[in-house]
């Protein structure tokens, strides 16, 4: 089964991007469970959705114990959302991203614009779904947020330069420094289903303006499984110092057999 790949560098919040209707027939992708995820094993299935539990402000099992991450607790307060990637094309900002291929909802009224090839998943920038108040962050050169093949122990850094950007209608110049490491391979438990082997990808993003406003950092943890893509995504509070943070301001978990 293929599900939506939902990633990285966007603020958490209410899902606003129009989502495609579920598609029942998709090209096959069979996990070989070899501990390496290639581009072909990280599909971007435009036109389909997956269902997720979403939570805010809770303690999580990010570090794991004995090779197992435990995310199987059922919570009555969880929201249930159907999410999936949509094609870049009709959005007001589409012409600003000539290399962009698809859009993922980033919450808080923001979209992330991506493209993918055999080398990496590339982030082209972010933009507000509504043109007013306008946010438009376009990197001078797209930055990799995943590098293929994804294997335990891999690590890299990248810097996205922002020239003539706009944030909430105000001009912005600066950089986004991204540090990514793949730390951990093991089993991940969700309500009614387990995945193994799962790779945990930690991402630390630091935004630095050219002048004026403060530097801001945020950490995320994404858990990936071959052919499913991201099955759990956790975001830290602003300026979190612990790479294995245990307090998540936002948590998204794949929900097996649940209708939104």
C-alpha cells in the first residue's frame, strides 16, 4: 500500500490545503525490508490520501527503548485527518517554483513545495495557501531534506538562501540551515499495526534573518517505512535543544482502518 509522504520544514496547525479524494488502485510497491529506502520506495502518490491521528502538546516515545518506538496509545482527544500530496499547478504561487512538482500541507495556512528525483527529496520553498496575508519563501536553490538511499547513520547539512522573501506581508531575507540525520532502525508500534524496520529521520531547521528579528529553530522527527513513506511525524517546541525531544507540540500517526 502507498500512502502520502508528508514532510518537513513547515509550521504545524490546522490542515488547510485542499486534499485529493482517495484512490483505490495504485502502482504496486513491495517493501524488501533491506534497511535502505530508495527514491522508488518513497512514493509521492498524487491524487490519494492516507488517514492520520493528530495530537498536540503531549509526551512522546521519540528515543525509543530496546529497538522499539511505542506510539500505540489510543487517545480520545486525537483528531483524525485525511492528508495527501497535490500537484503544483493551480495555486497562486505556482509560477514562482519552476522545479516544484507537488504540494504538501504544512499547517498554519502554509504549503510546502517539493520535487523528488533519484538523488533526493528537494524542498523548493513554502507559501501561504491564501495570497493575503502573503507568505512566499523561495530558496535561491532548492535544498535536500532527504537524501537517497535513506540508511541508518546517514547525515548531511544544507542551507537555503532566501532572497526577496515575504512573511505575513513583510519583506524577509535570510537563510534556513537544515541538519538531517538518520538515527535509529527498529520497530514502530501504532494502534492495531506494527512496522519494521522503520528508519527515524531527525531534522533541525534554523532560520536566520539577514537583520532584525531573532533566530528561530525547530526540530522534527519523521519515521519512514518502505513504500508507505512517513508513518509518524513529530514536531518540537521552538528552540528545542534536545535532538531526542520528548515533548511534541504536534504529532501525526498513521491510522489503520479509520475514516476521517
